[in-house]
C-alpha cells in the first residue's frame, strides 16, 4: 500500500454500511499505551524518543493484524500529506504538527491505525462503519493483547494503564460514535441532549474531535471517564446512551416527515440543486449541503444517490484531499473552483 | 379567442425576438384619447359612462385592426381574471379595481389592447418584443387614425389631445421599453443611470409600472413629457436614451465576463440549481432567480434553455396565472408549492 493510493480508496468507516448507518456514521475505539520505565513523550529527549519509536515500530511489524500495513514516518512526509491524514482521521492534528520521531501505521482499509509518539507512546485506533462499538472494541482489544506480548506496557495494579495525561489513566480507553443528527438540530433539541449526555459523563464533539464545531450536523459522542470502571461497563454505558440519541433522531425524523414534509423536501432538494450547479464553493458550505443531501438519502427523499458516494464526498472535498487528487498545491480560490468541479462530477454518477 | 385560452398562449411581446431582445424585452406605445364634449371618466355619471362605453365599443368593433379580437366587459369577469389581465400587462391595476362600465379589447397575440373607461375614455396600447419603438408607434398611430374617423376626439389646437390628467395632455403619448439590466445592477451603476435618465425628462419604473419595484432587474423606461413636443421628437429622444442604456448594459456584461466570469457563472448556475430543485418558492424569489438565468442564457453561459421559455415563466409563475393554469383558487402556500412544481416541469423541457 502507498500513501498516494489512499485518496482513491474508500476507508471502511465511510462505507455507509453496518448497523444504523443512516444515523451512526462510524464507531471508534482508541487505546492509549506507554512503555514501562520510559519517559512519556513530552518528557523524553531526542534519543529516548528515537528508542521508543524503534521499539514500537518493531513490535508492530511483528503483529499479525498489521501485515501489509503502511508505515509512515511523519518526518519524511510533506505537510500536505500530514494534513491529508488528519482529514482521514488517521492521525490527530497535534500529531501532524509536532516534530520528532513520530509515525503512523495504517492497516488494511484504514480500519486500524496506530500513532507512535503522539501524546502517548502508542495510540491504537480501530474504526468501523455504523453503530458497532462491540466489534470495534473486540478488534482493538485483540491488537492490544498481541502488542502486549511484545512490549512491556506501563501498568499499575492500582491505577491501570498509565498515560501522559491523567484523564486517560485507567482503561486508557476512549470509545466514540460519529452521529449525523440533522433533525435533532432542526428541531432544536441538540442543546438539551448535549447537556444531558455531559451530565452522564460523556462528551460531545464536532467532526474533527476536541474543540471543533459540529459542522454538517455531525456529533462525536464519547466516554469521558477512563478510571474506576471496567472496559465493558464503560462501553455498555456509551452504547446505551448512543442508542437513546439514535432513537431521538429517528423520532425527530419521523415527526418532521409527518408535520413538515414539504419544507424538509424543499430544503433537501435546494441543497442538491446548489451542490450540483455551484461553480465556486467552500468546504463549510459543502459540508452543510452534503449533510442535507445525506439526510435526504436516509429519509428516502432522494432515491438515486448512493450513500457511500455522499460519505466519500465529505472527505474528498477537504482541502488536502482536493490537492492530493489534483496532484499539486492549490490556493483557497483554486480549491473552491476545483471543489465545485469535483462535486458536479461526482453527483453526475448515480 | 377566449379569455381562458390566453394562459396557454405566448403573447408576442414575450417571444424574446426582435432587435436587442437580450436586453430590451419589449417596446410599448400608449395613447390616451377622450371623446369630445363628454365628461372625463371620473366626472361622468353612470349613464354618461355607459354611453361612452357603448360608443367606444361600437367604434372598435368596426376597426380593421381589431377583427377577431376579444372584448371583455370587466364587470362580467372574476377578480382572478382581472388580476390575470394585469399580470399580462393588458389592463392596469386601477382598471381592474374600479367598478363601472369598463372593458378591455385584446387583439391577436396581445399586440394591441384598448382599455375603455380607464382614466381616459380610451387607452390604446401596442406592445412588441424587443427594442422596436418605431414599428410599435406606427401601428398605434394607424389604429388611432382609424378610430379618429369613427370617434370625435377631444382635441384643442392649443393643447393637443385633452386628457383626464393634465400630465398626459398634448400628444397623450407614452412610449416605453422594458429592459433587463442585471449587470448594471450588479456593478451598482443603476442609481447613477436612473438619476441621469430622470434629468433628461424620462421616467424609470419597475416591472409592473408606476410605484412598483424593479424586481428581477427589469426597468421600464418611458417619456415623461407629452406636451410641447411632436410625437417623432419624443420618440427619437426616448430611443436615443434607451440605446445608450443598452450600450451601458452591454459593456457592463462584457467587463463582468472579463473580470469576474467565475463568480458570474457560479451565481447563474446556482440560480438554475435552486429553481430546478426547489419544492416551495415565492414569486419574488422566482423572479430574481429567473432574472439570473435569463442573464445566463443571454451571455451564453447556459446554452440549452430557450429564452422564450424563460420569458414565459416570468408570467406563468405569477399568482393569477398559476391559478388559471390549475383551474382553481389557491392560497399562498398552495401557490408556492404549485409554482415550484411548474418550474421544475418547464425546466425539464429544453
């Protein structure tokens, strides 16, 4: 696998398949791990960071789950490529920014990715399409267990897994689900729901993680607590609440269809008309309009567009993806033109 | 010819043919005439108004130009039909509102129409597609001359034709051209141009005459002065100024295409996308979007839409036209749905 091939491939988590994939885009598990008796990344000097880098790299190379995976040393790839990986949710924004001995290992169909020397020595991520916390967790757990046979993890019988940031200590597990909630936004219920979720010890974030806005009515719901609860309890709790949010969105969709169908249909088709005809368009406007079209597809108002095509567009219209597709650096105005061209092209195909 | 047939016919002035019809929609001549030794309409009692009505009706019936025309006694048609005639520019808003012995005679392809007992006893109107003041005037003049052989007009050798409102006295002639000036609006030159035109003794009005706004970038330019100048001088002056406005719009189009083509193309195609996909739409929004599409057709940016189809839509989407097409009274919400449906239907046809 090559980095440049990724842009023409659909990652598994955008396939639009899996349970409840009309509302739950993808499920994700992230485990933070550190090597025993080794300084955390932000305490380590160059030499120590290099040692960690090599140890983890070797262990991953021997892991059965990561055969044929793509190893990317971040110091060897361009800023554009790093931003491209951020857009694909394969590395964090911080991982792309910070210099040093840093890498990411990307497995088949981008289901598995492991960041080396991000905040922790290892950040194991598994991502799948749809509402599928359990399978996602099982895979993450098996990767973790196999890596544990090759690496000596920093683990305390009192505290659990030790992490650079104390808020991750314990299970060092973060489970999340990316949800598309246009009708809860439209019926102005999201404020109330975010408030309730936060009270239950979960966190709600935007499309690009911490500190980002809920562009396109996408919300990422994840557990906040990692300490003092077993993994299965944390995930059961997360699943239960996600299910409730799912049901709320479903009933908001139903009631909007019953009470306000014409207005909804009008909004959805206008979004489609604009996307299909614009010649200059920003990322933000595109994400909002695509959100509306996706809702239309999910609610069976737009029938002849494939959900996977829409999901892919969310990614392809991002700045670095556009530039990877074009094979050159584009300024903002050039991107707005190319983005519109790409969308018109993609929406022609059924 | 029947009133109900009009809605499915294209009036000549909307054909989008004739000189400069990309910018000059239509040319119009209106002559006000009154019977000698007879009170003006607002001074006349019922009996006198009826006498005027019958005299004028008989004279028109004998006129060669109005063979096979449609005579409509306004007291015998519904408010919807009257509003429909206003939308087609066949009668004035005031003529539709005021009770009494009032009528309109409509000639073939709606080129000629004569209002009986509007502000004056006769208002002779001739309307043609494109920038065509001279031919329009010639026809109006011939109708007037023929009617003068049958009717004794109120005429003073000092003042010329006498009219109910002194501002019309003299030639009682109003010539006008309906112009589509989107690029002068876009480049913010219209204010300056209206100011200059007004100083030259002409008037600029909106799509529906006096007191209406310039919806859809349509402006009606007409002479203000009727007294103290011969008809040919008035019309030469009007023609000359319209020609200048035409040239200004042409050069604004050229410079926008040179300097801002992408933005223009984007705006035009977005308008098209919205119109082609909306499911609820008001008259005002439609007129603005159609204006943008017409500009796109005229500037060769949209190639596969016929200008006549766009011109027709300006009329068909009006409230009374929609109701005539549906054959029933529709409330505002119903019209917004039907309007969107009609537009989607019409834009499917090439």
